[in-house]
C-alpha cells in the first residue's frame, strides 16, 4: 500500500502534533475501496471494447473491408454486409432528432422562461413519466396500435405525392406501417425527455442579469430568448442533441418491433427497414459461429459510434460551460 | 441592442404590434410542443391501462407456468416473469448501488479536483450512453460463453447499466453536503472514512436513495440486455445463480410478435404490471426526495 500523498484536512491537522501521523489502516482501506469502485467504470468500458471485438474478430478478418460495408446480408451463404443496418440506424436516428429537437428545446424554454417556478415542477414530473415508460412498452404500443393506424396515413400521403420529384422518392410507393419513419417517430418520443432535461440544465444557467438587461431595453420575451438566452446556451444545447442522437442510435427494443425488419438501403422513409440494435435483438438467438461473430461485430460498431458521439457531446458541453463561466 | 456577432439581429424598432404577435406565436409554439409530448404519453398510458386491466388478476400475477402463446387468457399466469423481474432487478440493485455510491464518494470526497476523479466522472457520463444491447452482448461474451445462461448474468447486465446512473446522481447529492459539516467532524478528530460514513453519507441519504430508486425503475423495464443473458423460459426459476430465467420485459417482447389473441392480452397485462412497478418506484423516490432531502439544489 503506497503512502497517500493527497492533501487531507484530517491528516494536515494530525501531522501538526505528535498524535496520529499515519492514518489508520481502516481509513486507507476505505479510500482504496472507493477508488476501486470508481475505477470499475473504466474497467467495464475497456472490457466491453476488448471482449466484444475479440468475438467479432473472425467476422472482421474473413469479411474484409468490402465485405463489411456491402449490402448483402445472407446467413445461409455466410455473407454479412453491415451497410443496410448502418444506414437504417443513421436514418431512424436522424428522423428522431429532426422531430425531437424542436419539441425538446421548446419545452425546455417553456419550463425555464415562461412557466412560473411552482408550475414547472409538475411539468417535469410528467416528462419523467415519459422517461420511465420502458422501451418494450413503447414497442408493444407501436406494433399493435400505432402501426395499423399509421398505415392508412402513409398510403394516402404516398398516393398524394406520386409524380412529384423529390417527395415521391422519399414518401412514395411501397409503404408499410412498420417503417423507418414509424421507428423514428417512436425514438423521437423516447429521446425527448433526455434532450429536454439536459437543455433545461444549460438554459437555467443563463445569468438573470442578461435577461433583465434585454427586458430593460424593451425586448419582448421571445426577443429576450433570442438575444440573451440562445447565444448563451447554444453550445450546451448542441451537446444535449448529440446525447439524444446517441440514445436514438442505441435504442433497441422499440425500434426492433416497429422498423419492419427488412434490410434494405432505400430512400423511401415509409418503407420497412432495419437497424443495428434491432437486428442484434431479433437474430442473435439463432446465431452461431460466423453469424454470431458478425452480430457482435455490429455491436462493436454501435459501441464505437455511441462512444464517439458521447465523448463529443460531453466535450462540447464542458467547453461551453467553461466559456460561459469565463464570460 | 448589442448582440454577439453572428447572432440574428433583433430590431426593437419593428412595429410594436408585430413584435407582440411574434412573441405570442413563440409562446404558443412552446405550449404546442408540450402538447405534442403529452399526446403520445396519454395515448400509451390509456391503451396500456385499458387493455392491461382486463388481463390482470391475482392468478395472472402469481400463477404459472407461462402458457404457450396459442392458449387464450386464463391459462397459467405470468408469475414466473414477475418473480424473475424482481429477483434479477433486485440483485442488480444490490450490486450497482453500493459500488456506485462508493464511486461517487471517491469522486467527491477523495478525488476532489484531481485528474483521476475528473476522468472517472467523465467516463461515468460516457458510460450512460452505452446502448443497453451492447451491455447484453458484453455480458454474453464475458460470462455466458463461459458459465451459461443465468439470472445472475442478467443482473450483471442491468447492474452495468445502473452503475453510471447511480454514480452521477449520488455525486450530485454529495456535492450539496456543506463543507462545514465535514470540518466540524474533522475538528473532533474523526478520520476521513469515519466522516464520510457517519456524517456525509447520512446527510445525503435522501437524495442518494431517490436517485437509486429511479435507476432501478429504469432498469426494471430494460429488455435488450436480458434477451440473451437469461433467455426466456416458461417456469419459475428461483435460483438466480444457475439456469435460464425469465422477466416481464422479455415476455412482452416475445408475446408482442405473436399473432395470437391470448399472447397479446398477456403482453398488455405484463406491460401494465411493469409500468405500475416503475411508477411505484418513481413515486417512492419523489416522496423520499420531498421528505428526507436535507440539502436540495
């Protein structure tokens, strides 16, 4: 056990006199225990990276770069191309972000700038309810209620846009209730609470003096938000959006039930698709050998993508928080 | 009005009526956004309650084994899944909460502003972003491949998901404990471990417990990390440490994909049970926050 060099009020006081110039064993043991528990986070993250890549290595080596990024996924012929899944993951997450971000930021502004304090707490409770509904319940509701209902809407939109150049290729024929867009919708609902609460934390740090300054110049509330609140919290909100993006990409069960389970790269958002987490959830049970290795490899991709997104998000939030403290 | 460069210029000389209208439109849009969020919430709760309530009965909650999905409601029950969820989530909490609280103690009490504590806090934040399915794969590769399926593996996966959440919430609570309390106990000659255990942690216990309960509520509904760590069996397995197990969430996932009426009804019933468990935990957390939190933000 190495001697502890840390500045410690208890020790500093003790070392002045003849009493207790070394800390009791139990005291040091407790510190080491606490450190071990903290380091467990690092250990788990490293273990995730190492153990999953190890299992995936046979896929990485046999498929090669072109095999991994091909669109052919056929377990019968041992061809495992990840492209359709990567595409579906990105598309559904982007749809979710486009829907969820304006809603979340608006709710965050509502909570911090519009509603009086004693009303904002009940609204926060309601948002928390949304966060605590399990993913599988969203999926169950999605597949049994939302999908049959939204099918007709997709079909009528598709017949409405027939022949219009861009819209036709996005929302055109071959619609299905379970689709990229349905998955995006449900993901949007699921990531709204996290984006809202992170943006709210950022927006709450806007100095009152800035806001009062804007009001004193005669600004309306909306002008105050654009002039004083937004420049201050931009960076933090971008970070919150990235955290939401990471969540949307990793969300498994709800997407697995409503995405349509059809691996294809298509511009048709109302058509069925697939995503990385949902293919793992649906096919891992019957997979073995090379097939299993490929599915774990998809998990490695997902892990890498979400880690990068989260690192970027935290870095952006921290940088903007530092800048704002300095300002 | 001085606005940072690159920001939209706000012209206060525009006609007052138009500016007021814009303000009202913006406020209306914010309320509309809130309504947009309420609609799916109300819709889901209404469907789950109305469809689930007819499925739920005492024999549904405690009876077993779980019948094959072709059978209508009234045969067997979800008892095995209820027991599975409780034992797997409970053990995950037993693992993750003490470790998480101790990790937070290190960050706040020992690490201070040092680089190690900052790195651990940062990594805990990053770890909250690891998808739950990846946690499932992780436990599969390091545990299932060597020791086979068990409820314990499910607890490990849920515990890994809960750990960073517990660290974050406990850390926030420890930060709020005033330094004067610590200094008073040091002045009495207490060691740092003693100060932490007998003064700091009791002062923050309300917030720590309610944060931990929220983490349990989230974990109880997780499906993806359980799918290939516990498998999904039909009969009760009270032995957490060996043999495949089952849980409400995985049962919902399996039954939701089945075309049979009985399976659908069982899925709705299980969903209602799961939501009631999660909401009850959340409610207890709120009560504890309101009653026992001494230092609030």
